[in-house]
C-alpha cells in the first residue's frame, strides 16, 4: 500500500502541555506590552502635568497648533499668549506642548 496507517494518540498526550505553561506566552505578552507601551505613556503624562503646573508668566511656549509666544497671563485653566507685540491669544493650558528656553523667541 502507498498510504501508511494512522494510529490514534494516547489520551494523556493532549494534556501534557496544559497548566501554567499554556498561559506563559500570554503573560509574557502582557509584560512586554506594559514596558513598551503603558509605562512610557504614563511617564509622558507625568512630565506634561509637571510642565503645566510650573508654567509661569514670561515663559516662552509652543502650542498644539505650532504657535510660539510668551505667556502674559495665567488663570486656572486658561492662559494668554502674546504671539507678536500687540497680538494676544487666550487658550487652554492643555494646548501648550512645550516650554522653550528663555530668549528663544527674538521677535517678542
């Protein structure tokens, strides 16, 4: 005959890979996910919160829309940014993405 005979496996052979070894790849996947995605995101949120809390009048900032200016007024959730002399824009604090070093903006 050209076709070989097929024999059934013993009943205990299917249960050998069970237990904690079956969940090990899933657990490792969650550990890698935590260190690659979740932990860096939490660190970034903490840095942004610190930056917004330490924001003061006279700081030079960059907004979400790419506008650069100097902070002239601060309130609880809002701030006023002077873009060019005589042009001020009121916006939410959360629109600030970065605080620039002093003297970065020469036009103001």
